[in-house]
C-alpha cells in the first residue's frame, strides 16, 4: 500500500480549488483510496510527466481534475498540486 504526504503548496491549493465543492471532495477521497491500493489502476490514468514537470507523475480524479505527485520512496508519494488540466500543466 502507498503512503501519501502532502506538500504545503498542495494543501494551500487543495483548500482553494476544492472549497465548497462537495462532489469533487468526495470523488477525490474515493480516488485517493484507490490510488493507495493501486497507483496504476487503469481508471486513474496515471502517467509520467515531461518537460518542466519531469520527475513528476499525474493521475486523474475526473475528466479534468488532476493530482500531480512524485515518488519520494518506492512506497511513498508526495502530492504536489491539484487542479484542472490547464491549472497544473
């Protein structure tokens, strides 16, 4: 199982972007539970990023909401950013 840490930037942006959006919050929590069990589950669409985000990975919460993260160890990730495709890339 994967353990998750949260960067200060992620926590700040998370509050700002998901505040008051109960459906996105519930979906986020559900997808994170799946991510902990299998970070490469097909429904998450997990993929490596390139360019200025090289070294980071991303997975999808829904059609447009993404979580950007990196592996700090084999079984631990750090969530770095969350937002729409245009906000995080």
